[in-house]
C-alpha cells in the first residue's frame, strides 16, 4: 500500500505518467480501429481511406494533443477544490569562537515546517472558473470532431475526383476509338475515291485532338492520385487501388429528403455550432467569475513548525502549531475589477451574437447544399437519357456515312456529341456524389 501511495505521489509531482488522472478529466480518446491492409496490393473502399487518414494525418494528431492539453488544464482547475499542502525544511551548521576566552561553540540547528490552506467559500468564483475550463475543454473536443469531419470530406472529395478522372480517361479512350474508327472509314472511302481529301483531313484532325485529350486525362489521374495519397500521409507516387461506388439509387439518394428537417438536424449535430455554444458558456462563466472577484473569500489555514537549535546536544526543540480562518475582502483595486466585469460582459454578448450568426450560416449552408444536391440528381437523370440518344445517333450517323447518305461533318459531330454525353454522365454522377457528401457534411454527419 505504501508503494502504491508513493507511486501516485510521484506521478502527481513529476507528471511523467500521462495516464494518471485522479480528477477524471480525460474523456477524449485517440483514434482507434486503424485498418491493417497492404495498400500496395489490396483494394481500398472509402471507409478504409477515411480510417487511414484519421489515424495518420499529422494535422489531426496535433489538434488531438491540443484537446488533451485543455483536459489537463481542466484538471488543474478542479484541483482548487482540494487543500494545498506545502512542506519545507532547513538544516545548518554554525560555529562561534570567542577570542578572549579561547572557546568555540558549534550549533547544528534545523527547522521543519508544514503549511496547509483550503479555500472554503468564495461566492461561486471557484465553481465559475471550473465551469469556464470545462466549456473550453468541450469546445476543443467539438473543434477536434469538426476537424475529423473536414478531413473525411477532403478524403471523400479526393477519392471521388480521382475516380471521376479515371472514368474520364476511360471515356477519352472510348472517344479516341470512335474518332479512329471514323478516321479509318474516311481513309478507306478516300482511297476508293468516294470522298474528298477534306473528309480524310477533318477526320484525322479530330482523331489527333482526341489523342491529346487522352494525354491530358492521364495527367489528371496522376494529379488527383497524388492529392489523395498526401491526405493519407503517403508519398504522392503511391498507387492506390480503389473500390468504385455503384451506379444505383442507394448510392445517390439521401435518407431524409426534407430540407426543413435537415436544417433542424444540423443545428443539433454540427460540431462547429456545439463548439461555439461551449465558447458562449465559457464566456458566461468567465463573467460570473469576474464578478466574484469583487466579493470576499474564506480560507482555512493551518501550519506546524519544529525548530531545534542543536539536536546533537539533546537540547529541547520548539514546536508551534496554528490553525484558523482568513477572510479576504477587496475594498479598492483601482477599478480594475469593475472593468474586468465590464469586459467579460461584453465578451459574453459577443459570443452570443457569434452563436446566433453561426446558426444562420449553418441553415443557409444546408439550404444551399440541398438545392445543389437536388439539381445534381436531376442533371444525372438527364445525362443518362442524353447518353442513350447520343449512342443511337452515333450508330445511325456512322451507318449513313458508310453508305454515302451522310457527310464527314455529320459523322464527326455525332462522335463529338457521344464523347460529350459520356463525359457529362461521368461528371454528373460524381458531382451528385460530391453534392451529397457536402450536404451530409453541412448537416454534421
């Protein structure tokens, strides 16, 4: 039992034991559930990417350390409810030589002292200070949660943009094949003397432009791949194998399609708003604490002193014990307490206004993202119909060109429309997923 008590005392005094938390202030835990996958060989779903990012992102780790610091500061504040005990001691050697008598006297005095004090009552000042620190700790926790959601949205955005770039590359290659087919047909008909050289050159120009589009699409894939890897604290050259989302209504639909209900949900779920509400509570508690500094406080004091002038010569030691109450009342502080209360009052009003302003901003953000989502849904539906029409138009135009019923411009225009329709469907689908992600983020999910 003595060893355990000594261990606890050493942890409290030296603070190397970070897990020691006698005042129970530690509530936020480090991220858990980090996946164990071979990134180079295994396919990664969006949930895998988010787990990797949360566990490895250095900026998020730094913010977590800040949360733990505010918790420790709260512990320091709660310690005001406990008594303070101080122990001190001193030992000396002194000697006196009397020249006229030739004598020498040596003393070895020591002193030991213990002082204890305990704040008994201060009209709620101590409680207000602890409430302020609790609110700051809550705000730091909610800000950390907001940073986690921001990182998750960044990862999801990079993930969807990379997939969109990969799909665009596939579409660019498909368009290249269509232009190559048109070019080959134009060459064949030119050799047979059925069309002019202009047909061949126009088809060749469109083919080479499509080849350039493929090169640019390949570069876009590399750029977005590097951005996603950096978010995961990996080298930009890391090649990631991603699981693609399904083209279905479950992927594109939302759980609650009611903008009014979504705005209400956001006002209870958004961590940024919860953090601001905590800052408002902190400002209110700080105002109360400032007011209590103008009121008296009562402190219990006790001390014990042992003083021995020469313990080696069996002399008697002196011991003095005292105990009592001390009342402190600030009568005049040069108006500093008055102005501190005034300052704290204005800061509280400022935080209240900031909270109200943030509520309005969140409602507007949800409304804006909801409208973007509904537009994206409609755009995706139309893009599917347009693609079907463009594919049929291309088939007809190519057939007509083969039999000489259409010119090269009609065919190339049909190919261009098909290429645009493919790209528009890809853009519409991934824009829909991005708008859904932004809507969920604005709600607080």
